[in-house]
C-alpha cells in the first residue's frame, strides 16, 4: 500500500506583501486534500508581509506565520526557521511569488513515497521549461553558477537554484546547513548527496515573475564567495 505523506509547505518571505495571500490560497486550493500545513516565514521585511501572514494564520488552522523582525536572514536562513517548527513527514520549499506552482508537489510526493529523500525542481531537466524567461543577465549568471557548482562539487544535477525542493523532514536532522544566503540550495544538495541519500531531479514549469529580491551585483559576488567557502568546508 502506498504511504500517505503529510506535508509542510514553507515559504520564506522577504518583503512579499503582494504575494503572501495568493501563495497561501493557491497552496490550500491545490493541496487541500492532503494533511497539510503552510508555514509563512518572514524576516527583516519593511512591508506588511508579517501582518498579512498573521491574519491568514488567524483565519485557517493549517496556516502558520513566523516572523523575525529586524535582520534579514536570507532565503536559506528563513527556510531553516520554518523547518525547525515543521511537523509533517515531508517539507516543501517554495518561492512566495509562485514561480513554480504548488501542483508540482504531488509529483514530488510520489517520488518521495517511492524512495527519494530529496526531490529538486529543475527548469533544465526532462519536462522542465520556462514560461516567462528571466532577464538575459540572470540566465547568464545561472549558466555560470551551474558550471561552477559542477566543477567545484562534482555534482551531476542540471539546476541548483530552482526554488522548489521537496524532502523527507528527517533528512534535515543529520545535515548541518550553515550557508543561509543564496547558495543555500547548493549546500543542501551537496550535503544530501554526500550523505549518500537519494536525490531526484524533476522537470518543473517556471514562470518568472520579474520582481526579484536578488540583485546580480552584489549578490552574485557574495554567492561566489559563499560557494568557495562552502567548498573549503567553512
Ligand atoms: N525569509 C527570507 N526570504 C527571502 C530572503 N531573500 C529572498 N527570500 C525569498 O526567497 C524567495 C525567492 O526570492 P525571489 O526574489 O523570488 O528570487 P528569484 O525568483 O530567484 O529572483 C522568495 O519567496 C523571497 O521572498 C530573505 O532574506 N529572507
Ligand atoms: Mg522569484
């Protein structure tokens, strides 16, 4: 009999007042038949993200709002704060702008039930595509980043940065994640890979929303520095 998995969807949010409501409602509508919790984690925002998330949490017991005002923790840091309180079998990391639609979670769950420990969304794998492209500068940075990661870490995957990662919650217990900035996903994949766990890539449809919190300069330089430190074990 196939295992029925419960799911915690985590949205790390930084200044997402325009997106939180839709992210929550679309997730509940799409995955409402599952045993589900939706965790809206916010840090360092200067807009109404925390307030909106709190009112969504007040209106539905499946929704939880976490807020860390003051310092920005990074997408990875925010995700880990959410993961600390996540209570279900499987954790899903998604972007609040829904560049990837929550319907993809179902396919990922099937793969987890069949034995994968981590499923990573890929715009470049079979079945993956971009509906609205990113700017040429982002696409170029993505290609350079991917090549660098493959060379530095000997990883075979086709997309490290895609904002869609689905994992058994228990795998996080044994993995120490210290890079909270944009290179977070690479650290996750590398350490899960090194631990000998099963990673599967899954093609996903990506719709660029054109409102990024990533600024190529200085973020690309910080990512490069982060990657090198990660490789050096720091
Ligand atoms: N909690 C938290 N989330 C962040 C931070 N920086 C970015 N994010 C979130 O990470 C996700 C991806 O960010 P986005 O700007 O869409 O990046 P892009 O699509 O890769 O250009 C979104 O849900 C952001 O709100 C941060 O410092 N803290
Ligand atoms: Mg985005």
